[in-house]
C-alpha cells in the first residue's frame, strides 16, 4: 500500500489518474497533455503501473493505459479506516 500512497503523492500522477478516469488513453495522448519531457511522463506512468493504479495494454505499436479502480478503492477505504471516516462515534 505504501507504493500506492507514494504514487498518489505527486500532483502530476494524480492528474494522469484524473485523465484516465474519463477513459483509456495512449501513452502519447497522456504525454501531450503535459509540458514535461517524454522520459519524465514515462517515469510517472511506470511508477503508477508499479503501484498497480494503472494497467497497460499493447495495441500494435501503442500502449493504452487504463485505471485499476479496485486498487484506488482499496487505498481510499484504507485511508478512511485510518482516519476513522464514516465510523460511528462512540458516546
């Protein structure tokens, strides 16, 4: 879970996840949305993939990325438990 939180700690990686929320995207389409070098964007994608927050499928010469929603849900639930969000308050 630490890899997930590390991946989520960066604003660029969070923006990539936001983009993918709206649908699958190729690596090139993701990179075009940022004023960053391709190696930098590739590094962000690699870290998100290592944290299992995104998955990649090769289609010919393109790599298409999509969200792994189950890992995001698990991370959110863990944070909610840690901060006792949604837990009943004891009287």
